[in-house]
C-alpha cells in the first residue's frame, strides 16, 4: 500500500471543510454553510464524509463503526442459539443406547426437524417423535430443535448458561480500562489490528467447544473484543473536529451497538436456515457462531493495510521522520494542547483513574450502556414472565430497544453539539444532565408497568422513550469525555467505557440477589427500578463536574486565558477555525511546518 500517495498532506491543510490547525474534518452528514440536503461541498466538490470512503477521515470512521459492529455480533453470537447449546450431547446412531431406543420407539422419525418457534406456533405437531423428549433416548435425535427435545449441545444447565453470560460481560472490563492508554503508545491502527486478529481466535474456538469450562473461558476471552468500543471512540475523536465530534462519536458507537440487536435477528435466521437445509442442531449452532470471527479476521487485515492512525499518517512512520529534539518539542506542545504522546501513555490511565470527574462519567455510562447490555440479555424473559407474551412477540417488541441505536445515539451527540454551539462547551454538560435525568425517569416508569396496568401499546411507547434516552445519554456521555482531562483522553475513555460493563454486571447481580426476595413484584421489575434511581443519582452528579479551563454547568473557569467561545461555522473557506480549549491534537508545530504525530 502506497501510504505517501493517499495520505493527507500539507497541500490539503487549507482545503475547505477541514481544520488546517490539526487536519480534522469539520463535517459528517453535512458540510458547513451548505443547504440542508446538499451532499457536495460547493467549493471542493467533495461528498460529505458519511458517504465517502476516502482516506484518512471517512475510511477511519467506517472501519471504526463496522469493526465495533462485528465485535458486538461475535460477543453475543451464542445468545440466540443458547437453547441449542444447553441441549445434551448426542450419542452415535450405532451406539447401544440408540439401538435400544429404536426398539422402544420404532415409529419415530430420527430426522424429524422442528425448532422451538415452530412448536410454539403449531403446538405438539403430528408425527413428532416421542423418544425425542425421553430422558434416556433424546440423545439419539440430533435434529429435533424443540425445547426439552433432541440433542446437539454441550449439556449446559440454566445456571451455567447465566454464569457464562456474566463472565462474557466481565471479560471486556479489564481491557477497556487499559486499551485507551495502550493505543496512545502504539497508535490506534496497530492496536485495533492486534485486537481484531487476536480476538477472532477464541471466536473460532467457541464453535468447537464441548464443555462448560471451555465455553465459559472462551466467552471471557471473546469479551475482550468489546474493548473495540474505546478504540472506535478514540479514532473518531482524532479524525473529527470539535464542532462535530459529538455526533461523530455517537454515530460510530450507535451503529456499532446495533450489532447486539442484529446478532439476535441475523444469527437466529442463519441457524433456522441451516436447520431447514438439513443440518443437525450441533452443526447448525456451531456454524452460526463461527461466521463472525472470519469477518473480524478480514477486518483486522484491512485495518492494517488500508487505514491511518491520524489525519497525517501513521504514528510510527511520522515519528521516524523526527529528530530527538523535534520529538521533545512535539511532546511538550502536544501536552499543552490536550494530546497524549506515546512516551507518557502510561500516565494517561493513572491521571484518569485518580480524577473523581472520570468516575462521574463512569457512572453515567454505567446506567446507560450498562442497562442496554442488561436489556439484550433480559428483556425477552422479562416480557414473557411479566406480561405473559409468547416468545416471538416478546422478541419482536424487545428488538425495538436495540434498533433505536440506528439514530438515537447520534441524536444524543447532535444534541450535545447544538448545545455546544449555543452555550459553549458547558452546554454539553447541560445536555448530558438532561439526557441522564430523563432516561432515569423513563426507566422508573417502565419498571412499574405490568399486565394489569398497561397494554401492549403503552408498554411499547414506554420502551421507545426509555430506549431513546438511553441511547442519547450514551452519545452525550462520550461528547463530554474529551474535555474531562484533555491530557488523558484515552484513559478517561477507557474507564468510562468499562462503566457500561460494570452496569451490566450490577444488573445481573441484582437479579440473583433479588431472586426469591422480591415479594409480589417480579425480580426484574425491581432490578429495572433500582437502576432507574441509580441513573437519576448519576445525573445529580453532572452539575458537580468541573472541566479544566472551561468550568461547570453553573460557573465558568476564571482564568487569564481568553474565554472559550462556542464553535461557529466557517464563513470563509480558507479561514482557520478559532482555537479552543480541550483535546485539540497538534500535528504541526507552530515554529516548523513539518508533519508530526499527535493526539
């Protein structure tokens, strides 16, 4: 790959639509000063970045969200087929037990193929093999997909399945905290490549797992792929200027989060298609789990060959062009302007972890994305138990929550960007406060709904409001993250991202603790109610946040430096946007016009 021919160069610094001070693009869905619906820049003729695959900005954006999307699918790939994984292992057709069962049930069709959904629709169908549900003989019916019938799994119990799910969620916490600082040193391109290629290995092995221990361990390792979220957010932060970084971060994360919902629909459809084509339960669920790691491996190769760390190329190549004196000067300059050079990457995590402001962001994300992860694993069961819905209806209504990621997380980032334009950077705090408060209230209302006091329409409406503000809070949270500690953006992003997984662990732990002690209310009602009040409590902490050089919701920082003004659209094509406080990566040292890496 010829990096020199396709990388962003000095000749492009004054190109309309880009910030010449740092090389970042200043648009995602619409160029500045263009009419609504106009896709092309009036001066340069370039199409808006969202519809482009050009290097470096647009290509990084599309790789970022699609990497996270596929990692999310692999992360939850086994959930749609868990019913099959819980089935007992099959015995050989010529085994002693199968020969005995053939004599016991001579009229049974061993190749009878029916899944749980079809049984729910048709009841107990004519011709269903009686031996498929016999405790002894079910090991001889490899294609019967009905609940409690047939074989083809590894024999997980219900508790073992729940434990493996909790382990899968916890696996990413450690790496989410660390990967931001790691990428500060290695660059996002190399870090993402290693994560994707290494992460697909346990994904492939899961398709061959044959025991509870193997499945639990591999799901723990697959959970590391969830750290792709942090890299996705950092990559868009590097490539998009402050006037659009909110919506860019929110859109990339929202489209990536769609992987959770798509995994439920797509993997379920793949499994059913395989069964219709004559595959056994065992072969069908293993093939369903195994396709996503193959795509992720290809993405890892693509990231390495086709993308860049930052607008001016890759960190390693750019650093090699500098003398030691230049590197020292750049490090000092980058620190002063909100960047994180590789030589101080370890300080990023330490500085972020030692700040209480970071943990406020951790809590906001804990009660937004954490709740979304809980919904992915509990909402169908919740509807079945509380509202007595059939599984197909519960799954359809429950999928609405995940599908809201298509636009609502982006809307949360756009909300934050608009408040930034109108009220300055402190407007982002007001947006986050409003989003988190409303989200908590919606969750509390939703937790109080039962079959007795709400119909399906009211339930769906409440779910949409709750899901919408949950996604908007996620977008609003990461629109604030770059300003919390400008010299430790990677560390803050990593810790904040880990908060989502901690929220999921908390919710699942509440289900276990409240089980049998919930009184007349279903366990999950109380769990959702507790998380709703937790969200409201985290919102009350947002007014306490103090952003360095900016201030808080009610008080601006009193410094000798010029007051930070909200970003305004460029009036002149070649005019550079005004300087702003916050994480403005530096690529060009003021005293020498040579390309330099920064973050």
